[in-house]
C-alpha cells in the first residue's frame, strides 16, 4: 500500500536485481516488506496465513521470526 502513496519507495528502499547487491543493511531489511503490486502482497499474505501459523506452532515464535528474516535476507 505504501508504494501506491509513494512510488519512489521501491526505488529507495526495495531490492532491484539489476543493481546487484542491496545498497546497505537498511535496504536489505526493508526490501523484505515492500511489494511490487497488490496481487504480490495478497499472494504472500495468503500463503503466510495458510502455512505460517502451523510452522510457528511447530518451531516457536522466536525461531519462526529468525527463519523468516534470515530466509528473506538470503532470498
């Protein structure tokens, strides 16, 4: 939704494969939460709702958060 209000958010804080590595730690982190379109965001939210609760129950909240952040940074 933030990209609708300010389209420059993706340019300033998102990850762009054409630029190679992220510009810094903040860009690597904020790129996890920015989405290119509403459909992309909805798809991620549906998958997280369908699978995330079961994974969190199996692993615990802190481990789930750690895996979420590490896999997002690696992705």
